[in-house]
C-alpha cells in the first residue's frame, strides 16, 4: 500500500482547502459589511453549494480510496485526535452548506445561485426555524474555523516536529 | 523537508520529552505564531480589529435606540403595515431592455406589503410619514423579484455613513423625546445633499391615500437584455387612482390611512402601472438624492393589481424580508452603495425579529378582504 493519499484525494483536499478558507473569510466579513455585503453574499451562496457537491464526491472517494495508515508508532490519543478531527471536518463540510440552504429555505428566500439558476427550498417557510438555523450556521462556522486551525497546527507539527511522513502523504 | 518512512517512526518521537527539546520547542513556537497570524487575519476580516467601524449591526442598533421601548417581533423600520396579494400583468414593453422573465408578456402572482416608515408598529398614521410598497413577484421559472419602494421622489442621503449620521441626528433625546435641534443642524451642515433632497421631497405633496400614492424605487438598477446590453433604470408604481393631495385636516383615527386602504380594496381592486425610467449615460446611478432629468424615456411595463389586504400573520408578508437585491436574471444592482446597505440592514432586522416572540400587528382585519 502506498504511504501517500491517492492523487484524486490530494486534489480534492487542496481545492477544498482553498475554497473553505475563502468561504470562512467571506462569511465573517459579509455579516459585518455594508458596502460589500451583496457582492460577498453573491459569492457565498454558490460557493457553499459547490463545496457541498465537492464534499459528497470526496466522501465517496474516501470510501473507495482509503487514506494511508498513520505511522505505527503514533500513540493512541493522537490517533484518536486525528480520526475524530477528520470526521468532525467532514461533518461540518456537509452541515454548513446544508444548514445554509435550509435557513434560506425557512426564511422564504429564493435560493438563487448564478444567473437564473436556483435550487428548490428544502424546508418549509418558518421564521422561528430560520432564526435557529441562522444562529446554528454561525456556531458551526466558528467550530469549523477552530477545527481548521487545529488541523493546520497538527499538519505543521507532523511536517516540522514529528517528521513522520503524515504531512508528505497529503502535500503536493 | 526531511521526513522518515512512516513505518520506521519510533514511538519515542511523539513523547513529551521529545517535544520539550529546544529544537522542537522552537518549531512548535513558530507553528503557534503561524496559527496566530491566521486567526488575526480572520479577526481583521470580521472587523474586530476596528471596533469603531460602521457595520450592519450599528445601523439596526440605531433604529432600536430610536424606538424605545423595544418592539420585539416587528421590523426595525417600516414597522407598521399590512399584507397585500394580487398579480402583475406584463405587457412585454420592457422585454427589449431586460431579459427578466417578469417582463415577458403574461401574468405573475404578487404578494407584498404596504407600510409606514418608522420603527414603532403602533404609531398613529400621519400624512407626512413616508409610505412604502414592498412587492414579491413569483416568476414562472422559479425565480423571485423583490422590490421595496417609497412615496418620496428622492432619498435624503446617498452613503451608508450619511444614513447613520442622519439616524443619530434624528435620535430622540431621552429627556425631551425629541431630536436635538443642534445635532440636526450639524447634520445638515455636513450633508448638503440632504438639504437639497429635503427641498425636493417637500415640493412633492403627499397623497391622501395609499391607493393614489406613487411608489419609487429611488435606487437605480441595471437592466440586462439577452445580448448583454446594460441599461441604467429606475422604476415607480404609478397609481390608476387619481392623485388627491393629503387634506389640510387629515381624518381622525390612529389607522385612518390603513382603514381607507381597506375600504378602497373592499370596493374593488386597485391598480398601479410599473413605469420604468430609462437612464442615459452620465445619469447618476450612485446618488439616490438626485432625480434624473424629466425628459428621460419612460416605459409602461405592465399593471399591478392588488385584490386583497390582510393583517400581518404567520407565514405571510410579515415573515418575508423584502430585500431589494433579491433580483431575477436580467435585473442587476447599480453601483448605488445604498442598495448593499439596504440589503445588509434588512437582513439584520429580519434575523433579529425572526427569533423574537410575535404580537398582533396594529392593523387588524377580521379576514383578508378580497374581490
């Protein structure tokens, strides 16, 4: 078995890394912005749906092409942290676009993406449900940013401190 | 960067003592610094590093501060209103300028809201309070067009900062419950566009009724045709009911304007024509305080028919954000900064009231009145 992630996995990882980081920054900027609000929202919605599509492809790819094993010497709690944080990342990559789509549906907004292309509502029009999902979207976004920071820190530690091949398995 | 084969990594490499060796500590410190830099960038994007910056929340906070006690569940502005339903018959006349499906000949269902400016949902009707018409067009291809219009010919300020300055100048003093005249004077001195716009607004008498009021988009938009040509436009809903200026002594009754509207629709549908003004190159699209020249071409794009008025209730116009930037393909925002401001501020108002308990609105009908 190879000690690196398959090529498709690496491409999906790095493309989504850029998209998700962009998304987090757009999201936090747009909820304060006045003059750029509309421009940012117009990117945020289709980008979120693109991420949802990509994470679905990525999950299927992961099940078909499993990642390489972690180094044999890695202690149990680090292995647990690695697995748990990855499943948390996957869960959030699904949850954030779905909650976003759901909250727009519950608010009675059209789910307009690009041009006249739009998606159907996935929840009934209910503003109390909207208020809950809107708050949940923020909480999950901060959780994703925190998980991303932990993930980046772990990746850099593997690369420069442990030097155990884990970073190389995904790099380049 | 050098890395060992993962199969040969000894467990001791992950031990605490290995991490506490000076070279490892230095590297961990650098990694921590890199992570901190990312977090600082995030905080910068969020605006947390510039706490004095004007943002969405401050605009809506100012509405709330001006309207004490708090009015949970209601819009932070244009709080008093009723719901309407009807339809729009497009005659196809605007289809040459915009590919939007709404301008193809045919009928689309419409719902909306007629309201009065101000953040107090039980404020007595006043003939000099700005009235608004908000509409939602459900297009046959699933797209939605929303527009919020006002019965004034221009708006008083043309930037977000100007709007916020105006909010603060009009802020009631906690003791006198009236705006501070000195603050108002200072605002007008700093915003000559507001002085000019106010004189234009004052030169247009208010109509006696909702049904004979003209409602203006105020902001400019862009129409895009199938070939990609862009036309700057403004639009207005112009009533078929004949204009009658407000009476010198308006009728009594806290809801007399809404009562008159309900009585008017009881007699039969009310109609407005969607009049699109075609801008010329050089017409100001980013200054909502300035009118376009009166000789600009105007197109009658179709007829709005309002057949039903209903009280605000769960699931109807009360629970909709009439964001003026919910636009179908073929209508796009102009460079007017107030459009993004409106979109952003409406979203905050909508999100806040969505999570609050609801109380009955001031204008109550037994049921929707329809013909």
